[in-house]
C-alpha cells in the first residue's frame, strides 16, 4: 500500500520532482559559471590583444627611428649620392625580436615572440605626379614625361592633362602676390586618383610601381622647406620611369642601362651616367638627379595574435628625418 502525503500525492512522485528541481538548479548554476568563465576569458584575451597592439605600435616607432638613423648615417658617409647597394636598400628578413626591442615585454613562449620584416625604398625612384603643377602653374615638361609613361604602360596619354587640371585646383597660382584659395583637396596617395575622371582601377594598377605623390612643402622643427619639383634618381629608377623622363631613349635602351650597366655600379653625376647610355643621350638635369630626399619604409610586425603591415614616407633633410605619413593595412 503506497504512502501518501497530506496533499494526497505519492511520496515517490514528490521525490522525483525534487530530483528534477535539483538538476535544473545545477544546470542553471553551471550555465552561469560557464558564462562567467567565458566572459573572463574574453576580457583577458581583449586585454592581451590591446597590450600586443600597444607593443606593436612601439615596435613600429622603433623601426622608423632606426630607419631615420640609417638615412642620416648614409647622408653623412656618402653625401648626396644614393644607390641600391647602400645599407638603406638592404631588406630585413623576418627577424625575432628580444625584450630590448619590445620595451621589456616578456617573451616566453614561441607564439608570443615579436617578429618583424621590412625594407626601405627610394620614393624618388618614382615619378612625382605633383610635379605636374609647379608653383601653381602647369609644367609642360612634366606633363610630357607623364604622357610617355602612360604610353609605356598602355594607358591613354590624355589622362596626363586631366590630372594636371585636377592638381591645379588643389595648388592654385599666386594672384597679386597672394595664393588663390584651392577648389579641391590635394592628392596624397595613389588611391586618390580614383577621384580624377578617367583613372580606373586598371590604370591605377598599371601606374602603381612607377608613380607617387610627394609633398610640396615639409615642416621640420620650426622651419618649412619647399620640396616641390623633386627629381627622379637615376641610380634607383626602374626602366619605365627612365624611358619616360628621357626623351631620347626607349624602353629597351633603359632596360639595357638598368639591367646591364647600373647593376654593376652607380653614378655620382649625370654626365658619367650619360656616357653609359647607348648614344649618350641628354639627361635633363631638371628631371633627373643622383640622390634622394624621400624614402618609403614598408614593414610587417607580428606580436602574439596581432599582425600589422604598414608603409611610411620619410623626408631626409639637412639635419633631421621627418615622418610625412604612415598608413597601416
């Protein structure tokens, strides 16, 4: 005969309800504790990532400082001549950094070790498109050089005139001794060409290895330097740029010079370089030089789970090196 409670239910049924209630409480407590542990784990990972990002930014700053030192030492040792056999042009393979470089961060396990790789490039190995407008006025010689480059890469030559007109809006001429207000923003990087009519993705991709926008003025300390009308460095420029800058040579002659002659030596003057070209063409001193002031630094930094790639433009002045811009991607 079953024992009944005061409510009339069997004692076994009441025990079953109690067990189910206990199981539900245990499940709920487990879910709560698991949620707390997960939230703690996410918080810890977030803090770790922020610390890693902060360390990466510190390393990037140290790398740019190192690049500045290299450029200053190069200027002091070799003067105004820059070529591809100098220290600044030597690529840095992926390297593991120790605590000295990472500002004292503890690097115990292999996954957390900071790594970096990068290389410095001569920005004046490329054609400076801002030269299409000099002191607010269109430059015919630079437009013609850009037209030749467009033809070499298989793009319409009339794009040079369109870009020149766009740059005139950003850099207006002097009117009665005063600079007229600009009607458009300056172009700072190659992607800005998308705002110029006629420059599609195919054109930008074709031009990317050969052109750049360099600033017209650079502030260094309390002084400001005029840097427009930069010249292409004949010691570092690719054949396509040389063939565009020099009227009297074609792409094949420029390739023979770069791959044959320049691969073995460098030139301290345009006169010496001229004698090594086929036919000794005139090398325009208003377009070419043997040294550079602007340099690109590209690098990768990896710290823990965080990785960053960046590109920076440096200006090497007479006494110091200035950071013009830095892009991370």
